[in-house]
C-alpha cells in the first residue's frame, strides 16, 4: 500500500513539473500586466506541434527542439503583444483589463481551430527512447520522459529566477508589474518591457512542449486541459508568484498522482477543482501570493 | 546655450489640465532657475500634484513645458524625460514594494548610460543616507515611512538628475525625519548642484527651505514670490487661514 502511494506521488510530482512550467508562463504575464492569458495552453499546443513536425520532418529529437521553438515562440509572443495586446491595453484604463482577457480567449479559439484545420484532430505521438523507457529504483518505476520534464522545470525556474532578480531587463519586468508609473519615471518603456514579458512567457512553452512531446499526445486541444490545471496552480500558489507557480505545479501533480491510485482520473480532477474553489473562498491570494497589492 | 537662456532650467507656460470635465489646473505659469529650491504650496486639491505630474508627462496637459531652454517637453514620453535630467519622486514614496532596497536603488539607474556609473552612484546615495546600507536586503514595503522616503529620494538621485521634483516629501513623517529630509534636500542642492521643485501643504516649513514659492488655489496661481516676500504678504495668511494649523 505504502509503495503504491509513493509510486503515485513520484509520478505525480514528475508530471507536476510540466504544470508548473505552464503556470509560470501564466504568472509572468499576469504579474506584469494583470492579464490572464487564456491562450497560454494554446501556445503550448503550438510549441508541441512545432516539436512534433520538427521530429517527423527532420528527425530532430524533441529535446533539441527548443533550439528552434524557443526563439520562434519568443518572436510569436513578442509579436502578439505588439500587434494585439498593446493596442487594446492602451485603450483600457482598468487595472485588470477585461478586453485583453477576452482577446486572449479569442486567440486561443482561432489558433486551436487553425491547428484542427491544418493538422486534423487525430492524436499524434512520436517514438523516441524516452517515450517508453523507465528506470527501476528499488521498488519504484520512474519514467525517463517524466524525469527529464521535471529537470526541465527545475532548470527553467532557476534560469527565470536568475533572470528576474539579477538582470536589468528582468528587474524592469518586475518593476513594471509593481508600479508602472514609477517605472516610466525611471526611464523604462513599459510597452517594450511588456513585449519581452509576453515573449518570454511564450518561449517557456517551447521548453514545456519539448519535455511533453516524447511521452504525451499532440492534439489541437491539448492545451486546454493543461491551462485549466494551470489556473488551479496559480490560485493555489498565488497569482504573480514565481515560486508559487513551481510549488503549486508540484502540489497539483502530487494530488493527482496519489488520488489517482484509489479512484479513476475523473474523480481526481473533480477533487482538484474542489481544492481550487476552496482556495478561492478561504485564501484567495494563494499560499505564496505575495507580489500583489 | 543653456547658460545664456537667462539661467532658467524649467519654464511652464499656461499649463492647463482637465480630468474629464473637471479643471484641475488652469493656465499656470511658473519658472525654476538653475540651482534654486522652489516650492509649490496649496491646500488639498489645489492642483499641486497635478502640476508636477503634468511636468513629468504622467497626465496630459495643454500649454508649454520647456526644459533647459530646449524644445517643449510636450510630446516627449515620460520614460524619455529622465535621460534629459528630470526626476520625479511621487507622493507617498511609491517604492517597488516587493523588491529589496538595493533593487529599488539599482532600478534608479536603469538607463543604459547610467549603468557604468552605478556602483559609484550607489556609494554616493548611501553616503547621503547611511541607514540604506544597513537596509540593503530588506523588502521596501517593510521599511518605516521616513526610510521609504529616503529610498525614494535616493532612487531618484541614482538617475543623476539636474532637476528633481518631490511630491509632498514630508507627508506623514515625524518632525525629526522632516528635518533630516530637509537637510538632505539642501545638501543635494548645494553640493550636488541639483535644482529642486517640491510641493507641500505646510507653508512655514516649506518657505524655510525654499528660495521662492508659488501658491495654488483651486488650480490657479494665487501668489508667487521669494520666500521672504511671501512670508510677509498678508494675502498668504488670508489664503491659508485655518489651513496651516498643522
């Protein structure tokens, strides 16, 4: 019994890394411009299709796909902010702009249906060593693909943390999120900084996609389920909090993994969203929701 | 060029600000000369903050704002004004609350031309406010009001401005801290060559610190003159009857 729980916890924690990455992207955009990006999951889907086609057409291992997808997705995110979000944001005076939120929802629908049109709705998978390889550690089994996705999360969180706390651009991204007027007075061009924030948040999806593609199906709607979990995570960990996103991701993975032992997956999902609603009632700022006024 | 421009660093001509239908500032003209400390006084809602916000471009305005005798600042976005030499400390300090004191200060020298001098600038402001060195790694929102004001001024000085605007720098401070901040303003003006424009509700203290003053009443300029003239002017006491009790 104990072995079973530990095994479930282990698998859950490892997949939780991916959830954490998506929540991280969501939080980066929310933390800077108070916009919940409903297209975050869809941008993950875009990254997954890129990694998938790179593998099918050129044989590039998905783990090397970030070399292409991260710059490409950064450019895509930068352009989305520049051409779609900024013009809308400029017209909105509210602190949490509703029209931008709805626009991202529309964008998600457009991209999803575009993918459906271009690539059809069948589940696409790749076969690489990490697809089915496992490590046996005593009584426990560790999926190699899941393990590397966890490592990718740790690496990305560390890199982002260093970027946000040690570089001028990173500090400027936080500054604009905390007080836009003061940031302007100190010489920061908030619009350009928003472009970078959205670009980076999208680029992170390239890493999540690379980690997922070897052991997960690629499908136009794959982003939606991840996005819903990312919402639970940011509410759990705190909107705008980077460590909250990472830890929240692990917590959600853990809950899923352990509860999944006794019940079917659907029940685990119901419980997860029950936690979500309970959090909204009792601790709306999240467990680590600090960076919020 | 600038020296022949009659020593004026800033000139404001017929500045008008509307918030919807409400006239917050109406045809205000004033000037600040190189090396001066100038004070804008007035009751709550008289337009003091609006004036400073219009000068730094945070609110839209009609009329002229000229800096260093050069072209108008109208149309220059706020984020390009610090590189011209204009810094502005907003009311209630407005530190980045979830950053450390050090991070706040470093962001004061965010502009690329300032970065190479950043270590020296940090040394200078920490010499001016020794307590900031001890507080370096503390989160800004955990500081006392007086310490926050020190960080806010220090952060603005990191940008090496020629002209510094302070919006209610003494608001909510202890009497001892008011004296301390006043002394710092004198020091940066005298030794640092920084021209200062600040606003304040309390007349007595402001005029003790400044060379000249302007008094706003309901968005219009009511009085102006040197501090000595203003203190002797009976109209000042009429305008301020009951307002300067604190």
